[in-house]
């Protein structure tokens, strides 16, 4: 039974790509655990699942700077699948990025897209390769060398250089969106960039696109609510509009909890927004939010317990 | 109805008991059952093997259909937006669709400057297109994999085990089944409950599903979100038998123009949430 | 799932115009999972009870009666212990999903096992 | 090691849109972190602990392993019982067939009983073999442990709002492929972060 739970956890982490969000301690632990799990073997793991876990292990080894091991895993996967698939091509580009040079990786992907994928592709592969190319070009490319750029929210709109940098990002992503308007990840990333640059209204627009594509994405609804709250705080709008914006925020937060009963962020946002909407009577909602937060504090995972406890104690 | 009556009637009239050679069980009943199970499993794996392969399209063609689908999504999932954002998006989409900005053919003609005049030919012969032939082939293969094993086994059973009675059914049947179930047995007055090998074949064809499920389907995969549903982004516009992409886009633009009544999911959301959880 | 299957928006596009309320919406993966669990257990039981009925050499009505007693008995046990008395939480359409949808399938499985063991033993 | 908490709170900064307030909260956590640091580091670097406790969670699951073993045994016993009674019944019918009194004998009670008990045991076992759904949380807690979370149900909720509770329970983002923008990760920065962390920890 526990093996089932372990397998399920690893596969979930892989399917949702949560491992890119892990902090160093968690990443190292996940790396060791995945390695041990694959070595130990599991009869119920289908070959496809095994390969996808190996892909995760590849990226984890890259994160942990274990390039040799990454190469070994890449060889193993390409032995079974060949090198046709776009995921393998992205992996190869990643290896080139660290073992060869960035220019090599960029050239490899560029050639691939131009000569092959422009004419014979499916949209997912095309966008995955384009995203990787874009990342390589803009993060590390010669033309846009920007190691000094600080992603910190507090000090980047003033800096002209960074502004130019983000403008390039926005331009490039828009070009890609023109080609593939149904890729939610592109819209989400664009929203992230606008958020960094404090263009919350643009970020709201992008997130609404995500919601159109993925109608049940409650995370996106909560994010929308968050953006509305920020927007209401910006200096651009007057008091009357502010209430309207906060109401939109509340609506989105309510939608997120309607889709997911014990969603901590959603309930927290509802509590916060209701407290800000002083003119209206929202006691029932606040009460409900408190009740739900208490419930989460009683039975959720350790992190959510901690946070809901903190929020309630405030 | 008559069948039901007989099925449900208590079996009072006595049937003459036949003495069957016990070797029938060993050499007829069991081999047929084993063959049924094996071919069933083989068929499953065969279906996996001949499942359609990855097919690519030119990127412009995909872009075109994605913009079309974006319009459809706006119609379908537009309730997720508030009224203002829906309106602005609606107008934007109407413009895009009716102006045909992302039509694949147009782009091609612009870049190649009329080197190909595909626009004129109109309807193409569906059998000359290799892509369509491909899809027809996969369909045909799927059907073949379904009925070839059936026919082969039926032939096998009839050929090797025909002409004698092998077992007694535990339930009575009407006389109409006699032809089918006692196929090749030349006895006019034998009760229908005594049947030949082919009827065991029929019964197992009908009843094998639970067994197949138990043999192969016991993996209780509890993956939380297993995104194996495939991507729906790969359908393309203007497939076989469909109108041209341009017309489709125009039609969708018309639909969007009509869709002025927008119903947002945010209407009454507060009372809905309160009702749900309070 | 597999390495060559990149997946971005696998989400279904559902027409929400008719139903904006989330209380009606269902998670299809879970619906299928629950149905699969139910079918698995019923498949086992119907095959086994068919075998047993054949061994006991029950004929015609007695045999079918046996099937229906076991079938409905198992449904009741399933609802009481596995669904904890609240089948509507796990099955959208309780009567159809638990009783009628698989009745023919299980009956035919039962008949097959019954016939088989009846012929072998008798 | 409370850094993960502070990172999480960063995600939740949203809830405290007053950035000032958020800073205060962060400081509070940092202070707490200093206090607990030495203890937790010793735990994370203890690799033997790491091996046994985080991977298979042996202690918690002994009962489950026993249970699944028991269920297998019960299945085998019930199937053997049915097979045995089937064989007995076969022998009996072979014997009876050769006499002239075949209508006078019915199957002996003990064979019938054995058969029925086998079936009952089989049905019982197949219902016992349902296990309550269990999950590991996505992220290990601060002391690197994974606490097995057991829900009180055998089946999964179908209504969308409740079905998502599982994600909330284990701290999963079902749309992570979009929300974490995995294709836009800055790999070099990520590598640097991790190598820095490794260097820090190996020193102590």
C-alpha cells in the first residue's frame, strides 16, 4: 500500500511538474528518493510511467549539477524511444547547454524548429521547443546578456535596462502566442511578467485567457482575484472604481472556492477582501471563511495547517 | 416472451439423460475456453500495436485551427468572464475570424506569391490525399482486428469440434435455438439443452468481458492527475468532408455576433457559495 | 504520460452555459475510477457465484434466482460499507450506475461460469 | 529550515497585500528559523534516518502490509475451498451416474456447505480488499518526513469542488504544468541555488 502511495506521489509531482517549484532541500530529497525508487523497482509501474519518472530524474540531476548522470539517463531514454520526440530534443538541448555551450544549444533548437517543426508538427511539441529556445536566448543569450537583472518586485520598473529586457520578453511571447493562442502556459508566463512590472490590468487580461482555456482551473481564479486586489491598490484608480475592482476580486475568489472546497488561498483571499470592502455587509462570508479556514487548520497538510493557523490568529 | 416463460418455468418434465464421453470435457470444452482467453488478450495487444501513430501537420495549419478553437472556447467558456471582458473579447474575435488573419492558405499565398493555386481546385478527391488514406487504414485495421479473430475461432470450432453434442446447458431454451445450438447434430427430437461446441463458443464470447477485466485490469492506478487524456489541440480545420476553414471561421464569427446575451458565472456567486458550504 | 506525448491543455472544454453552478460539475476521472472499482468487484463475484452455482448443479430458475440474490445482496453491501450509505456522493446516477449499467455484463459472465462448471461437474 | 515556510508565505503574500506587513511576518519567521536551525540541520544530514523513514514509511504501514497479506491468504483459501467442493461434487456425480437411482440422491450437505462457505468467504474478501485512499503530501514537512495522510473513504468524490479537496490535502497544484511555467525555468539559477545550499549544509 505504501508503495502505491509513493508511486502516486512521484507520478503526481512529475505530472504537475511541481519539482521545478521545490526549494533546494526538497529538490535534493526528491532526487535521492526518485533514484532509490527507480532502483528498487515497482512491478505496478507501467513502462510509460517509468520513462516519465526517468525524465523527471533527468531534470533533477540537472538541478543538482549531476551532469554525468543526466547524460546517462538521457542515453537510456533515447535507447528506448529514439530521438524523435520533442521532450528528448529539449533534454538534448539542456545537455548541450551545460556540457557544450549555449550557442550550440540555441543553434540546435533553431535548426530543428526551422527545418522540421515548421512543416510537420503538433502544436504541443512546437511550443515546447519554442519555449526552450526562448528561455535559452533570453536568459543566457549573448544579445540579451542580463545577469544583473533583478527580478525583485521592488526595483525594476525604474531601471531602463530591465524595462527593455522585459519588453523583449513580452514581444517574444506575444509572437509565440500569435502562433499558438491556446497554450495556457504562455499566457500564464506573460501574466507573471506583467505582474513583475506591476501592470496588473494586463496580467488580469492574460489570466482571463487561461481561464477561458481551462475553465476549471481554480488556481487561476485565485490568481485573478489576487491580481484584482493588487490592481485595487495601485494608484491609477479612484475610490469608486476601487470598490468595483474589489468586487471583481471577490467574485473570482468565490469562484475558486466554488470549484475547490478546501482551497486555502481562496478562503484567505475572501477573508481579506471582505475585510477591505468596508461599505458592505459581508459578515456571513467572513464567518464562513473563518469556519473553512479552521477546518483546513484541522485536517490539511502541515504547511496549510501552519498558514491557516497564522491567518486566523491575526 | 415465450423464451422467458420457459426460462422461468420450473423444470418438471424430465429429459432423457445422455451419457457423454468425459474426454469431451478434456479435449473440447477446455481447449475452446483457453483459446478464447488467449485470443482475447492477443486482440488487446494487437489493438495497441496498430493504434494510430503520431501525425504531424504544418504549423500554419495548426495555428489556423487554434484560432478557430479559441473562438469556440470563448463561446463555450465565456461564462467564466465578467460582462465587460467578454464583450471586448467577443469583438476582438469577430474581427479576427471575419478578416481571416490567421488563415493558413492566405499566409502561404503571401509568402509564395501565388506559386500554388490550391484555392481553385475546390473539393479534392478524398482518396488521393495520403492523410485521409491513413486514417481510413487505421479504421479498417481496427475493424479487422476485431472480427478476424472471431471468424477464425468460429471456423476452428466448427471445423474440429462440429457434428457432436458436448454439454448440457443448465437452463432450458426454446426450440428455435435448435438450429443454431445443435448445428450439425442430426437428431430431430433431442432436447435443446444438449448443445454442440459452437454454442459454448457463443456463450463465452458473450460472457468473457468480466474475465478479461480480471486478468488484465487489476492495476489500481491512483495517480492523481494523470494527464493522459491527450491534447485536443491537434484537430485541424478543413478535414475530409468538412467545409473550407474560411467558411467555418465566417460562420463562427456570425455565431459570435449573435451571442450578445452573456451569462456570467459571477452572477449570484456569493449566495451560491453560501448555500453550498454554510 | 509517455515521453513523446507532450501535453498542455488536456482539460475538457465543457459548455458551462447551461450549468454555471459548480455543484453540478463532476470530475470525470473520479467518476471513471469509482465505476472501475465497482465493476472489478462485481466481475469477480459474478464469475465466482456462477462457478458455485454450477458446482451445486442448480438448474434454470434456481440458478438465475441465485444470481439475483447475490447480485442485489452485493449491491446492498457495497452501498452500506464501501459507499458508507451515501452512494450519491460517488455515483452520479446511483440506480443506473450500480444496478442496470452492468447487469447484462455480469449476468452473461455468470451464465458463462455457470455453464462451464455445470458441464465440467455434471 | 523554516525557509520553506517563508517561501510558502511568499506565495501567500497575496493574502497580505500590505507588503510591509509581509516583511514583518518574514522577519518573524527568520528569527524562528535561527532558533531551530541547528536541530533541523542535524536531522536533514543524517542520511540513515533519511533512508528508512522517508521512503517506505515502514512504521506506519506495517498494518497495511499485514492486511494485504491476509487478504491474499483469504482469497487463496476461498478459491481452494470452491475448487475442492467442485472436485468432490464431480466425483459424486460420476458415482451416481452409474447407478440406477440417480434421482434419489442429491448432493451431500457437506459439499454444499463447503461450496457456499467458499463463496461467502470470497465475497467477504473482495469487499475487505478495498482500502481507504491514502496519500503522501507533495512536499515533505520541515523535518524531511512524509506523513501518510489517510482519508476516510474508499472511493473518490465525484463533485468537482470535493474532488479537488484531495489536491488541497496533499498540497498539490493540479494545473502545475501551467502555473509553475516549467518550460521557463532558469536552470542556471536553480543549479546555483542548490549547489550553494549543498555547500552550506556540508560545512555544518
